[in-house]
C-alpha cells in the first residue's frame, strides 16, 4: 500500500502527524495523494511565502485542492509557525 495507509500502519496505533512547516519531501510523500511533484510544490511554497499558519493554507499551493487536502487532513498539523530564517 502507498500513501497515508502505509504511514499509519508504520506509525502504529498512535500515528505521528506530519508538521507541514518542517516536513521534508519524503515525509510529505507518505501522505495520501502527495507524490514527488506536490511535495516539491508544498516545500517551494513554504520557502517562498514562509510557514503555513494553518492546514487550510495548503489550498494556496498549486496542485492542492479541496479533495486532495481532505484526503490527508487527518495526518497533518501545523506545530511550527516561526518564520524561516
């Protein structure tokens, strides 16, 4: 299996949420519906505009729409909100 299912199984009963402000490409690609191109778009957006204020801010990333976001919303969080140095 691929994506979030694999991530949840690997994490056990208490899955670790992916912080979208600090996750690297490989972590982002574990999310359902996120492949190499979308992971790169998330990182590029974060580097250009700074950290995400909330999960819904991902909708501003090219290629991330409502259905994509809903597919992985339960697996992500925004814990780090400090500006990128």
